[in-house]
DNA sequence: AATGCCATGTGAAATGGTTCACAAAACAGT
DNA sequence: ACTGTTTTGTGAACCATTTCACATGGCATT
């Protein structure tokens, strides 16, 4: 009889909520670092992001043992570890399609760059916008999308075009081999199984607030984001 | 012994996910209506939003019986019913604080109005912006926030200010009696228990995509939003 | 009026996520 | 070296959500 190893190739499936919370821990640790904390307990980390200490420890335990019993977690080390888990300890090459209201706001946003998401390409179909300069980036013609996405080695695309054309653009983005898309259009897009698609849906949050108001929801924690 | 009534004052707690899916059903039904569908099955509704038929039926059953066995759900009727559940069968008076990059984009967005969220007040602390006109609304001085929120009967506030001042603004919004806040700043804000706060966190979605890419997540459904 | 068919509505089962509770580990102080 | 204190790491218990499966009800057609 074989002696069982401690973790026999166990395929752990990490939940979406856990990943979202890692983002929160990362944010809190960044702040703690600025405040010159050396270590932090699960209790303090939980307090800062309105979670429970047990939740914090459980989440982290999926990825390893980063703390010291009796002391807590080393702030800088844990922050780096989470960055590595999330894959933000590197730079991602990002393109943005649709330089309209929301698109322009996103290009101007410096925090994304700081977190490793570097917008290096812009696309639009409006002749007045093509060729114009946004934060040092020249807007490309949407007709060259596939070719230029490949040439620029784009790994992630942000979609900020009208809902009516979003599916058409996505199809071309997929053709260019891009595997990750963040979509702002309020529409359910079809992508192949090997392409990751996330939707940013602001109406959904407004509608949740509306629901809470009319139903006098008892407020435990309405959101963790 | 009392004969038990069928639903003896049962306090049903509706989950956050169910409410989010109601938003999706609403969106799908709006489209179905435009396409002149009279009725729709849970199967078709599920297909359009990448959910399961059982999920659709279960979600709706929390609020009543809206369908006809063998036929499906009446599109227009169900749409109205969901609007009523979500509280978007009316107009909400909304103020937006911080008329910067993202704030300007939100003011220009006509879809919110169509869904009953009517932005009627803008606030900023930048002298160059105060008094200026955005889509017919004059930007007010942040110093008059509490007073003007009350006067205008604002029920919901969208926060698009820098993270550093967000808590300060929220405190004043709460003082003005506003019970619902949608926050875009990447910071965990403190509000009293009777105030509903939701956060729109774009970094979180980008980081999820990053995690998916570096971990080659098996793709079932990465997002439902 | 009777039959066949279809899709809802819903308990019950299964799955997944969160909280509990405590042994184990590390440090500090004596 | 020993004792007390603190906080981690983690199975197990608990709770919530999703999926299953089927009885039920209604329509259509004959
Ligand atoms: N503005 C907001 O606050 C907001 C909020 C939530 C969601 N959204 C969604 O984000 C998307 C963009 O909204 P917006 O307000 O920025 O709209 P917008 O009209 O200001 O911007 C859309 C941009 O896409 C470009 N475009 C149109 N067709 C194109 C094509 N075929 N190829 C390339 N570019 C094309 C337009 O030229 C324009 O620059 C929409 O789907 C909208 O529903 C916007
Ligand atoms: N731009 C984006 O794409 C983006 C994306 C995600 C999150 N955010 C967040 O949204 C918020 C706004 O971002 P932005 O890019 O629009 O920044 P911005 O600097 O363009 O806009 C901020 C606005 O708030 C105003 N403001 C500053 N202090 C104020 C005060 N005390 N009272 C009233 N108004 C005040 C400024 O005058 C400015 O008009 C930030 O918290 C940012 O982190 C922005």
C-alpha cells in the first residue's frame, strides 16, 4: 500500500470570490506598505476590507502559508506574493477599442498602468478620431484591427464601443488571437471557450441599489468590491 | 391546531446573484420585445444570457408565478414585473460628484436615464468647472453639497472623485440623508448600516482576467455580468 | 371531451462557499 | 529553558445557492 503524500496532486479550484478578494487584499496591502507597516494580522486586513479574519486566512491558505503564527503576515512579502498570483507582477499589453466617452476616460486613467495594464493601442472607426493623439497614443483605424493587434502583441482588449457593434468587434479581436477581453457594452457577447470575457455592467449596480431602496434590504454587506 | 397557510409569512431572503440576474433578464426581455416576441421560455431566456433554464425559473419563482405551463413567459408583462421588482418602473433623482474623466462620461450616458436614473445635479470643487454646463446641468460648488442634495430631493449619489477625498464626501452625502451610493473610487468607504453602498471596481475585473491568463483557468463561465 | 405535448413551478439533492474552533507554531519575557 | 500569549492554518460543520427531476397545469388538435 502506497503511503499517501500530503497533497496528492490535488486540483484546487479557486472561486471567483476568492480572486476578487485577493484584489482587495492587494489594495489594502499597498496602503499598509505606504503606512510603513511591517506585518499585518488577518484581523486587521479583514477590518480594512470589511471581511472576516477566517475568510482572509482561508483565501490565502489556498495558495500557501505566508504568515507567521503569533505575528501575522509580512506586508511587503504578501503583497508581492499576491501580485504574482494575480499575474500583475508584470506588464500586460492592452488595446482599447472605442475612444468615446468612457474610452477616453479609461485612457487617461493612470492607475491601470501602475497595476501593470499598459494601454498601448487605440482603435476607432470615426475619421475625426483616427490619427488623433490621446495621451501619446495615435488612434488607429478599426479596419487594421486584426493586423495591428498581432503586430503590437496585444494580450488584453478593452471594449468601449456601442452595444450594436460589440459582437462584430469581438469576433475580430478573437481572430487576432487575443484571449482576454473586458467589455463595457451592455450585451452578452459570444466568445470561444478559450477566451476570457468579463463584463463591466454599471446598470447592474444601479439597479441593485434601486432594488435595495424599494425593498428596504437589511444591510449586512451590500458589496465586497 | 391551526391549519397552516401555504406561505406563513415566510421571510424570503433574495440573494445578490438573483438580483443581478434579474438585471440580465430585464435586458434580454427589452431586446425580445424589440424583436416582437410575445412569449419566451426559460430555455430561450437562459440561452441569451448564458444561464440555465432551471436557474431562470427558480429566480422568477421567488417573486411569483409569471409564466404559463407549456407556453413560457409573456415578454412584455414579465419585463414590467421585473422593472417593478427592481424599482426601475419609476424615476430616481441622482446626483454625481466629481465631474472629471469618468464623471463626464457618465453624465453623457443616455442609457441611465432610460433606465430611470436621472442625473439632475453635478458637484465639483474645481473653480473652472463650477458654473459650467454639462448636458444642460450647471455644476454646483461642493461646498453647497448637503444643502443642495436636500433641496433637490436626491435619492442616489454617484461618486467619481479621487480616492483621497471619497470618505470625506461620503460623510457629507450621508448627512444629507441620501441612502444609496455608487462609488467609483478604489477605496473601502464607511457608511452607516442604513445606507446602501456599491462599488464599481474596474481594476478587479482586469486583475481577474490577468489571473485567468496566467493560470489557464478552465473556462466554464467566467462572468455573468 | 379526450389525448398528447410542452414548459412551468418547486421540493429535494447536490454542490459550493463561509464560518467555526482548535491544534500548532512562533515570539517575548522571565 | 520554560511559560504565556498571540495568531496562523485548516479540517469539519454549517449555511447558501444551484441543479435535478417530476408532478402539475394549460394549450392545441382531433
Ligand atoms: N459612457 C458611459 O458612462 C457608459 C457607461 C456604461 C456603459 N457604457 C457602454 O460603453 C460603450 C461606449 O459608451 P460611450 O458612452 O463611450 O459611447 P461613445 O459613443 O461616446 O463611444 C463609442 C466610441 O466607439 C466608436 N465606434 C463606433 N463604432 C465603432 C466601430 N465599428 N469600430 C470602432 N469604433 C467604433 C465611436 O466612434 C466612439 O468613439 C457603450 O456600449 C455603452 O453602452 C458607457
Ligand atoms: N478614469 C477612469 O477610467 C477610472 C477608472 C476606474 C476608477 N476611477 C476612479 O474614479 C475616480 C475619478 O477618476 P477620474 O479619472 O475621473 O479623475 P479626475 O481627476 O478626472 O476627476 C475627479 C474629479 O473630482 C473633482 N474633485 C476633486 N476633489 C474634489 C472634492 N473635494 N469635491 C468635489 N470634487 C472634487 C475634480 O475636480 C475632478 O473633476 C477616482 O477615484 C478614480 O480612481 C477612474
